[in-house]
C-alpha cells in the first residue's frame, strides 16, 4: 500500500518550526503535524501490519532482558546496529518507510540511511533515560523522530545541570534532535498507566558506513 498522494494538507516547505526547545547544548525542534490525521492513521495501520516486529533484547548490568516493547531496524544497506549489548541486522526499506523518510528529509534538510522503529502497546511500556550516542551513529548528526498513535510525553534531562525539558508528541508529528544534543542530554519516554492505546515511533538516523 502506498500513501504518497495523501501525505499532507500543508506546504512542507513553508512550515516554520518553533524555536529551539533547549536552553543550551544542542537543538530540539518540534513539528506538530507533518502528515494529516487520516494519513497518520493509515501509516499506523500499515506499519503495524507490515513491519517485521520483534521483541527487543537488551543486556543491562550483565542481565539479559526481553522487552514487551517491540522493535525493528531498517536501512539503505545491510547495517549492524549495537546498543545495550545487543546487535540488530537491518532489513530493506518498505514502501511506506521510504515515503515517510522522504517527508522527514524534506522538512529537516538532512539525509538518513537507517531507521529504528519501536512499538509501544500501551503506556506501561516506555524507555528509560539514555542518549543515542553510539559510535556507529555519525557524530552530531540529526536524528528525526516520527510518532504515530497515542499521545505520549517525551522528556529530556541535561547530563550536568539536570535541567529538564518535556513535551507531548502527537500522532503525525516530527521531533528533530540536532547538533550536540546526544552528548549533553539524556531523553526518555516515561511510562503512564493512564494510556491504553499503542504508539509507533520511527527514529531516522545516519549511521557510519
């Protein structure tokens, strides 16, 4: 299924992002709607059905965990991605992922060669504090995060000052993390028992090849 003829109800190139949401040490820009609600729902359904979802496996303090959250790893070519002592082998792009990638590249002015997807079934699944600062990611490259599904809170915490910044990520939105943000800031997706609906998150990255 291709949705490329119903992507947006707005001019991509005339969108103006809000100002940098970080006070220092990096760039954080939020676009609240890069696809219209109907298209966002269609992408959510397509990704739910067509992506090769797997339960994530990670090692934390030497212990092996299998998460309820599911993930998938796609890229331009066969690229290995290692985090939390677990290595993922990339799959070839789907039509829908390439369409979303094109939108993200047009808006962000950046290029990406890979995408890590996460499927959170409800608010009881989240992500703890971390930075996407693995050496396999091009240093200080942009990471573009696209959300489909449930509204979720996204939080950041400065590694030194402990200052926090939080925002709500809407379905069909784009969050752009740039420059030295991964060096100085941690980010997380807090859990919430009040959220019953699922969410799919796509983070487009530029890996070292």
